[in-house]
C-alpha cells in the first residue's frame, strides 16, 4: 500500500575522517570532559539538604490544542508537548527528530534525510496537518505531506494533537496536528542566543544566532541558522547521496498592551537535498535511478492581532493572516533496458511554485461562567504552478533518438470553513465539549498543455463533529472520552497532475477521487501527583474512501480504498524519586491497522505492532554552584513489521533496538549556558525503521553548546 521505492541496504566502507571531522572530534571530547568532570566536582560536596529541580506537573502545562489556552490535564484529546527544555536536552538537528519518542508518532525521511516528516497513529504525512504558530504549511504537490522545514533552535515548543482534529483545524488533520510555536521576544531590551551543534554521523554542523528583547510593550526577535550535513554513516558504512544543506532566517516584531497584542513575522527556509537510491532499487530492466531535490524553499509573511476582555460576553477576538510561497525543484534520472538491444534514458525535471493565502478569525465568548464558546472562520487559498520537463533518449542497435516534452499545469484550491466549539463545565467535575465544522472546497485545473488531461473543477461541502467529556472527580486524575470525525479533500496532485517522481513508473491523477472521512473513538486517563505520572489512551479509527495508489496500465493511479481501520493504545509512565533525583520511565504504542480495498484485505500494512522507549533520567539542580546536571540512559525499540501489496508481493522490516545516553549541564545565574551530549545507537546496530527506506545512523554522538547573554 506504500507509494515508495522498496528499501534496500548499502554495503560500503566507512571513509577516513578529514580535518573537519577531527576538529569536531576535539569539540566533542572537550564537551564530554565538561560533562564528566562537572558532576564529579559538584557531587563531591555535601548537598544532602539541597532540593533538586522538581519536574513540571501536567496541571502546570498550558496548551493551545483547543484553539484557546487550557491546562493539558483538562484537554479531552490526546496531546503531547515537547518544550524548550526537551529541545535543549535532546539536541535534534531536525524538528521531526524531537518528536521521535512521542507515543503514536513515527518519524520518516524515506530516502531524503533533509526533509523529514511524521506520521501519527499510522496515518501518513499527508494526513498530518503541520502548523507554524497556528498557520498552515500547505503542500499541494507531495506524496507524503508537508515536511517540517524549520530550524529547531528557534522553536519554543511543539504541540502534538493525536487523532482527528478536523473540527478545529480542518482538512489534512485526520491523523493529527503538529503545531510548531516559535520563540518571540524577551524580558530585557537586548539579549543574544547562540549555539553550535555537531553530529558525528554526518560530520555536520549547525550554527545558530539570535538577537531578541522587549521594552515598553514592544518585543522583537531576529534569528539565522546554517545547517550543513554530510553523507550519513550507518553501522555498515557511508551512504552516498544523503547529504544536505539548509538555511533558516526569521524576524518578529510585536507589541503587547493591557488588552491587546499585535505582531508581524517573516521567515524563510532554504534547502538543497540529496536523495539516496536504496540498494535493490536498480536491477533487471531498471539499471539507473537517481532522485535529488536541489531546491526546496519556503517563505512566509504573517501577522496577527488579538483583543482581550472586550466585554463580559466577549473574552477574546483574534485575527491571523499569512502569505506563503513554496518552491520545489526535483530531478529524476531513470535508465531502463527492456532488452539487450534497447535502452531508454529519461531526465525528468519539475518545478513547483505554490502561493498560499490563509487566515483565521476567532471569537471567544463567555455567555456564562461555566460556559465557553469558540466561533471561528478559516480560509486557505492555494495557487499551484507546476512544470514538468522530460528528455527521453532511446537507443536501439546503437542508434539514438531524443525527444523533449514540457507540460505546464495551473491549478487552484480554495477552502473556507466555519467552526464552533461549545465547552460546558458541569456539576460533579465533568466538562463537556461539543464541536462542529462546515467546510467548503473548490478545486480547479485551470490550464494545462498535457493532452491526456482536461481542465476540470471539483467542489465539495462537508460537516464534521466532535464530542469530548472529561472528569476530574478523583484527586490528581482526569478521565477523558472523545468522539471526533476527520475529513480530507484530495490535493491538487492527486486530482489533476500526478507525478513522474519516486518510481520508475508515473503516478496518474484521478479527478473522480472522493474525500477521505473517518470516525475516531478514544478513551484515556491522566494521573500526576508530582511523583507518579501516567497517561494512557485507547483509540479506534474507521476511515472511508482512503486515498492510495493502485497499478494501472503504464504506471500507477491514485484511487480510493474501501476501508482503513486502526486500533491502538498509547501509554507513558514515570515515577520520580525526589530524594535520588531519578525518574524511571517508559512510553510506547501498540498499533494494528487493516486495509480493505476490495481486491486486497490485509493486516500487513507496514506498521510495527509495538514500539517505544524505556529509560531512567537523572536531574539535579545545585543552587550554590549555579549548576544543573542531567542524564538519561534509555533504549528505543520496535518489533518487526510486514507490508503486503496488491500484486501479492510483500516487504519485511526487521525488529530493532538501540541503547542511548544523554548527558548535559546548565550553568550560570539563570542557567543560561548549556552543554548537551547524546550518544546514540551505542551498540552500533545496523537497522532501518519500517517507515524509511534507508539505514539509520550507526553509533554516533550529537553535541550542542549554547549560551544566552
């Protein structure tokens, strides 16, 4: 069922390190020395009466998953938060890697390490909505949804909503929502934040610099980063064509008054990505395959205005708007040799330019002290200009002929929606939340010179509902139940354009596709008494008209599958021994999925049934030494998986496990300086996750050094 190249493994020899790698090794050794000596010196003193840093309780975590601020414990849906502290302690090069251990979330890069995406509860990246500061990152021509193209250094926190969130967030939110909330201003007139990260698996560096501050209600931040990663080294050696580069620049200016806030933002992300061809892709008739993305760029300008405490009835009015441009260039080289005397070589190049306008207006009403109503309007307009150039050279008996074809596509999609959420605080510690959303979509292929396609228009209108109930009648405990519906309208690529990339055969569009819909049922519980922390959820999802691909004459075509059902359990638990400053913890996911396309009914959908993380953390603050120490020894693991295809073939994915260690220290009056070190895959396992088509890094280290002043 997967629309990817089947995976394989490379067998190559690890090269000798160069000057840059040796310099990085010295930096790594210096950082490790600081990490190892600081705890020894600090703990040598008498500190028995000192209090360590207490973990943040669930009730203290405030999220915006319901489009208004709520304590995490009171939210009826499954929500996970990766905060600034988590990002510092796990120096991820990519934002997606910071989400790797969230139960129900899997990170994948297929064969492009520099463009990672996530899937939630088994739903692919195209069914996961990506937001930056609540504003949509739209991808109308992608097989796997929006990549997380943002530097983690400028992220304040990440909220992950698991399960359908279409009532509040709209299409693409069948699997869930990733809302990336960026850093804004500061308390002092001027501050500077800087860091350097080194990844030994790629001999790669990330440099980051930001200036920010605030005064008399005004606040600002400017930042820039450069990320240069070489070829990835697995336990089996260096993998060619896995290097990439990226730049991230941003600016923010805002003003806060007593009852109003205003702000404007600008950010841009540029990347040059290589794509590795997994071993086993070529052979037989396909003798050459190479795919690269020399340009993937996103530029966005946004603005917001918020007004608070307008009257006894109207508690808040917020308006957001943005304009975004995404440019992507892809090069695909394919060589086919059907017979000994015939070869066909194709050079396929595409350029996609997408302009998006979007906005949200929301009003929060308080008709009663126990009654909170949210009323909103969403709008998103996408305009896609795509060009595909194909140069084909056919050689027969030593004689060659060439043809050149250029196809242009101009397509648009306009989406409008209104939503209403009604929250009631009831007697006996119950809270009932009801929601409804009505979406109108109009898509059109306005112009094309492809003779196999006709200009066409599709329109649709669809309502979705949700109902959630929480009960906090037991101390430190919240029980929750949720019914939610999902809705996803097919994108422009699936309806009108198709793609020639990612396979030796093209994938054709299907203008007759139906929108995807789903019903999700979930029950869960949260418990947090300051020492013991538990969060568990059981969920079932029934999806209809699931969009995938099927084989047709000359290639593949997008089509609707009859059913896709998912059953799962997500759980996390930890207990803090405050006197020892230790927290043993575990988190994991059990997931089963079933596809039924009419011609294929299978439970083998390429998903590991069990996966998770197990470890023990140490966290201690030493006030008199102005020092914080932390460590985390943990294991990640997943069982094997099997994927069945409609032609009767299947892929097997082996089980894997890795041993890892994180060490770090923060020091200074405000703990504003830090050094963090992660030793990953310590046992040097040769492995590949089920969602990717290339090997993961072998034994390596990631070190990050940073300061704020």
